[in-house]
């Protein structure tokens, strides 16, 4: 019994001696985790500050005649810019924050212009979505969109929505469709006038 009591006493003494080491080990683990998180945050900050120079060439290259995969890449680049802008706006005390923010916003403006121009170009190339049928003597709807063209338009639309350009997108769509339909109506009007002129000439002869 005395041996057991003595052993228990030694264990208790050892545990008391180890307690400060356990506490220190726990504090060291927390400190290590905090340092790791701080380093990761610093890396992220550096990434945001260098993002403008990294993405500048890709953004300014534009998307004219781009494939669907290229438009998806462009959309990913835009997402990175917007993420960096939001970070800069939420951390105004960072050194050179205003300069970096201005550069990132400038690239977003370039991206918006490039995307809107490509959207308008594609829409103009599609032409009218109606045609006049001689058989029925009415305008009938047609769908000239291929799957690849539709995918490209969807990718452009997604990027412009990210850039808060919904209003400009709607305006560009309305303008190009209005012009396409007007051109189709004018073409058929001129054709009818030509046909009527031919008929009058035949009647006069």
C-alpha cells in the first residue's frame, strides 16, 4: 500500500511538472498557426498587388473573335480582378492601396469595353431573327444561332454581369437587334417596291 501511495505521489508530481510544458506547447501551436495564417495573408496581399501587371496583357488583348474557351479564361481573369478590387476596398489603410485599386479598376473598364464590343459584333453578325415569307406573306421567326455562338454570348453576358454592366449589355442588345430588324424590313420593302415597279412597267407595256 505504501508503495502504491508513493507511486501515485510521484505521478502527481510528474504531472504537475509537465503541466507548464503542455501549456507552453499549446501556446506554441497557436503561435505557429497564427504565423502560418499571417504568411498566407501576406502572400495573398502581394498577389493582389501584383495582379494588375499579371493580367494586363490578357485583358488588353481583348476577345475579338475569341473562342468559347478563351471567353471562359477571360471571365476567370475578370473574376480575379473583381476579387482584388473588393479586397483593396475593404483594406483602405494598405500602403499604395489607392494606386493599386485605380489600376485594377482601369483594367475592368477595358474588359467591359472589349466585351461589349465583341457582344455587339456577334449580334450584328447574326442578323435579323425574322424573315419575310413569300408563301405566307408574313414575317416569320428564325433562329440563326449556333450552339457555339450561343455559348460565346452566354460567356460574355456572364462576364459583363460580374462587371455590373447589365444596363450597358441591355442597351447594346436593344441597339443591335433594332438595327438588324430595321435592315431586314428595309431590304424587303425595297424588294417589294422593285417588284411593284416591274409589275407597273409590264402593265404599261
